[in-house]
C-alpha cells in the first residue's frame, strides 16, 4: 500500500545546480545539476532515509516557520512511500 505524505523541501541555488534538503527529515540532503535532477535525487534520498529509519513519522513543517536565504526557495510536494 502506498502512502502519500506532504514534505517541505529547501532548494539552494549553487554555481552549478542545486543543493537540496528536506526540512521534515533532518539530515536528508542531496543535490542535482538541474531543479528536476535535484527533486528526483532528494526523493530517492528520502526513500533511503525512511528505509533506514522506518519508525520515522513525517510531519509537514509549516512554511512560515522555515527561514531561508535569498538564494533559497521552498517547495511543498507529495512524497509517495
């Protein structure tokens, strides 16, 4: 059975590509040469994170509580588990 969960992701523009991390899964970080690559990469990282820590419950962080810099932006997306 697949479970859908909303997650908050921070994207940071780099000289080449993006660094990306999930606010809702501390330590779950990745990168990609393009936005699409970074999004795919962080979703893969989240799957591995949750396989490693299966007891983890995802609670979507309210956007208002996430501090970001000028070269960062937030994305709220569904994570299918």
